[in-house]
C-alpha cells in the first residue's frame, strides 16, 4: 500500500493452464482494497497470475462454475532485501 493506504494498481491475468503463452487471456485490475472481478469467464479451470511492484509474483488455480460467485484470497509477499 502507498502512504495513504491505497494499493498500487496491477493486473491480474486469468489464463487456461496448458494454453500457449501468446493465447488471449482475461485481465482485471483490483480496486483500492485489492478486490477484483472478471466479467465474462466461461466455466472451466483457470490460473490467476498476480504481479505487483515490489512484491513476489504469485498464482493460484480457480475452477469457474456458471452462476457462482467465488472468493479467491491471494496474499502478496514483499520482496526482501538481501545483503
């Protein structure tokens, strides 16, 4: 978070595991509290990738089902300084 408590804007990508790297993918940008949503994902398994400045990248798998709203918790870790 910045000095005012807001999170920096960063993309969250939803890819289908096994798709080639250059395949189209959905993306979302979280709000100031880190909440995000995708508008039109078809049912299936997706991998969410999150990469925010000064944080370690992270990912998680999610099963999307028609007619359901789900919550995914991803806790980003700050990069540590190495001496």
